[in-house]
């Protein structure tokens, strides 16, 4: 289990639904996803697969939804309408292959967070606009907001694209979302939902200075495990097609919103836009006859590169957490404290039942300290964070796990 998904379970999904739906103590509570995780927990227990089941099923649903969105034809139709000169179905298989095998989407389909649900709701909104189903747009947009508030960005883009068709459904979506959030607004307050302590407005000069490095980080995150030649084909197809795709006209309002906020969102916020970029890029290439072969080649190529690309979760992890937890559950006595820095402490708290991880009592005669080298969390840095003087303890390394290590300190 990663850090954020473990925190979601510990603080929210393991609690009664009244807590899940009213306490917004941090942005970790993707409320609709937390509700679904809670129900899966009640039905199947606290195994990792059970807690990840809602995100996984949503990740699987992304595949057919991408295909339906690409085939709907409203954004991809003949010349004379100002759109791409091709059949409305061109590129659907290629876009679906990319959605099915992009490593970043697979990663989030196996991470108990709300981002795959968000992607599904955005795709349903696209389908609803293309097929003139305003009630479906309103409901999907509202549920997207109820999953993750950053639904705001694709929502603005889609409203601009749909124009008159989406004004009334958008207003209805906002009202439904407000009603769904009402318990959390009453108990936790408006500021708890609208402010993210991990993403703060930057001074404008710093915002401009960090923009290019941020874009490089986003590209590296979204296209992780995708071969460079495939990245070039996606980028080329997107640039060829984007100016003919009316859906992307609304992206300007997203850029303006972010500039006004002066925030640089987590790269995972752009996952729904990645799927729309796949649909756009795939429709640009004249490969209709050979499309099934190309789609199959994409799946095979990305499967190989995805399996062979080493990557860390953007939402934080301790790679050897199960091995460390086994050592602690064998060696530690009730009441022993474990010192671990974020993002290591949440996975440890999920797996360890016999020791204090989240609120360690530093007065205990025996402490365990966890190094997480992936995040630069050395022994010295961890002890300094907790203000523990190593000179007061006898120290030994219990075991080294490569990416991490476990130490024991005795008075």
C-alpha cells in the first residue's frame, strides 16, 4: 500500500460513513471514492486488493469509455464543420489501446485513490455532450466534483466546448455537487474543501520561473514507460489535430484559471486531459485499415516497457513496507514506537499492528527507526526531525532492504 491510499483507509474508509461524508480533514478524502472503499472494506475486508477494488474497476472502465468517447463523433467529423477530415470512428482503437496500456493509468488503477473515477466521469461528460444527454452531463460532472474537487479544470473546459448545450446542465451539476458536499461543508467548513495545504499559490515571479520545470515533470509523469517514438507520434498527432478539435478551445480557460490561482497542480490532476489527448492524437493519423494491428502493437509495446520501467508512486510509498512490517511484528513489543517520515509512516501504520507509528511516544526505552532512501530519509534526518539525540541510545541496524533499512535504538 502506498502512502495516500493507506491514509485514505486509516482516516476515512475504515471509519463509519458519517465520518467519511462529513470530515474533510485533508484532500486525501476523495469522498465518493472513500465511500466506495468503505463499502468494499465492509464486503471484503481490509486486504489491499479489496481497498483498491473501486479504483481498479474504474480504471478498467476507462478502456470502454475511451472507445465510446472516440467513436461518438461529435468532436471528430468531416471537413466543412471545422473539424478533422475523417470518419467519426477513426482512431478509436488506437486511443483505446493507449488508454488501456499507458503505465501511468495502470498505476492509478492499482492505487486506492479517486483519480480513475475522475477520469471515468470526465469521459462520460464528453460522451454526454457528444450525444446531447444533458442530464448525464450534469450527473457525471457532479459526481466528478464529489470525487475530487479538481474536476473544476476539465469541467471548465467541457462547459466552454459545449457552450449553450452545457450552461444549464453545468448549473445543475454545481447544485448537485453542493448538495452532496453539504454534510462536509456544515461539519468541516468551506475552507477545508477549497484549500489544499499541499498546493499553495506561488508569488507570480516564482510561478513563471517554475513553469517550464513543472511542464517537464508533468510530461515525465504522464508518459512514464511510454517509448520515445510513441511519445513523438502522440505529440505529432495531437499538434496536427488540436486546432481542429473544438473540445480543446476550452483549455484556454483552464490555463487562465491556473494562472489566476498561481498554483502548479500535482501531475496526476492532468490524467483526464491525457485521455482526451489520446483521442485527439489517434484521430489525426490515416491508419484506418491497419488500425487494429497498430493498436495491438501499442498494447504489446507499452506492456513490455511498463513492466520494465522502475517508478515510484507520485502519491508516496515505502517499497519494502511489508518486509519491514514483518520484522516489526516479530521483534517489537506492544508500546514500542516507530519513527518514520512521510510518506513512509502511513504504509507502516497500515501494516503494523503492534507498534506506534503515527503518534510515537519518544519516551519509550526502545525505538525503531525506518530509513526510506527513495525519498532521502536517512537515519540522521529522521532522528533530527523527531529531535532524538542518538548519543542517548545504543543503536544497531536490524536489517537492510536495499531501498530502505530498519534500525533499533535502546536506552
